[in-house]
């Protein structure tokens, strides 16, 4: 049986309010001292991951049997033109949403 949300909130409140340190004979200090230093993230990590994802998608479009269908659908979306508007607003908006969502998901930490 899992605790309800009010119970969790109350428990978190009690734990955060507590200023009492539970003596552990230096165990916490020893454990923290043995932890490795945090790794420094490379500035190339995100671009490499994004490029790898794009390449994987392109390879998937070529090799997967449904890839031809997806390519055709993407072409139809990109070439769609409403009768009243010479600008491809709908496909541009859809593609921007897809790309923007992918980029946002990739850079979200």
C-alpha cells in the first residue's frame, strides 16, 4: 500500500524541518570522501548525440520497410499548400513543432 500524497507531503515537510543530526560515527563523511569527483560534461556531447539521433532516423527511413511510407508522408506534409495561402504555413508549423520538440527533449536535463 503506497502512501497518499498528503502523507508524502507531510513526511517531506517533517524531514526538511528537522535540524537534528543523527550521529553515525563518521560513516557519512567516509562515504562522501570515497565518492569519485563529478565528471565534467564535454561540450561536444549534446551535438554528437543530436547528430547521432538524426543519422539513426535517416538510416531507419532507408532500411526499415515502413521508411518509404514515412518519407512519402513527410514529403506530403512539406508540400501541402492551403488553397487560400501561397505560404506553406501548416507544414512549416508542423515541422517546427516536431523539430522544436525533439531539440527541447534532447537538451532538457
